[in-house]
C-alpha cells in the first residue's frame, strides 16, 4: 500500500473530514477572474452565491456554461452594472477520501466515506439554470431486471443495444457506479450524462431505471450490468460489499485538484 499526497492538508478540511459535516460559508459578493484555456485572457464573473477563494472550481453562466474552471483571483471592491456580467452558477467542492484500488480502468473503494453519487454529480454534471417552463411529467413503469451473467434473457433485450453497451464499457463512458446497502447509482456519459438507478441483489440488477430518452432496456442499463459482471468474473470486486467505482481518468482529475490524501 502506498500513500500519495496531493498538496498540503488543509486544517479546515481535516475538521470537515472527522466530523462528517459540511460547513457552508455565507455568500460574499465578489467579482472573480477565471482562466479558460481557449481564451486569451481571464474572464470576469459576478458572484453573489458563494464565498469564493482563488483555487475554487466553479461553473458559470453564459457561453462557457458547462465547463468547470478554477478561480484565479477574487475582489470584493467593485461597482458594476449587473446586466454586463455573467454569473458564477455553482461550485464543486468534492474532497476525495478513502482507500482506492486500481481495477482495470476504474478505481474501486469499499469505504463508506468514498466519493458519493452527489459528489460525483456535483463535479462532472454541469448545473443548469432552472427552466422557465414546467418539466414534462415522467411516468415510470416497472423497473428493468437484468441477470448479470445472462443479460439476453432480460425483457426488452436487443442485441444491437447490447453491442453498444459493450462499447460503452470499453471506452470509459461509465463514470461512476456505487452500491450502498443494495441501492445502486451510476452515471454514464454519452452525448449527455445519464443517470441510472437500480438495486443490486446477488448477481441481479433490478428495479433499474435510466433517465435517457430511450424508453426500453437501454445501453446504459446494460452497460452497468456488463461492467459489474466483468469485474466480478475477474475477481476484481466483491459485489456483496458496499462499493464505489470511479473511472480512472476522472478520478485522477479530481484527486489532482482536491489536495487530499488518497490511499492506494
Ligand atoms: Zn439509458
């Protein structure tokens, strides 16, 4: 086992880690300067929702919406016309805790404090401003059920969709899977991020739903079942335990920026 440090431990974050509480600072109005790789100079955004500090990772409104970026500098001395500025929309505060093992192209942890689905969501799924119009009503039928070592027996199985699911497993599109006390959550990236909810009972993925537009047994649901089955088949995971799987590239991207100590 090897300990890898990412920068210095922040004493405030230590406290947060021990008490398992999150302290939300009251917002401080500020103008923040943010560097975007493809822009020649930093852009300035108005912030009235957070107490931002240089180094914070944020999402903004406007044409660069959906890109997570680092705050370079912050000032509270300003006078602006509000309509001239895009705003800071959300902040990603996702410390990584726990012990992770490398299994293929995913990092695996059995720790209860390992990355939660909410944390993953906050980091990788850009927030959207609330839409004006009311959302469509979503109607649920029975959830899908997939026996992991025999997915072709599932209701609604389509071999062509299954092939796409295999491609998804191979190409790192499964960003996150966790199961806590039988309740599972996964995030899979395609043209958008899609969210899968399921229950895991033995080697059966059941009561499974995906929020993608496809009404039937979709490639995202199948991909989750195929990935878990492959890892179990290769003795890379104990599915009877609570576990968290995070795609390696995304894991290291987060670890690089969170100044936490991760045990490998
Ligand atoms: Zn889907």
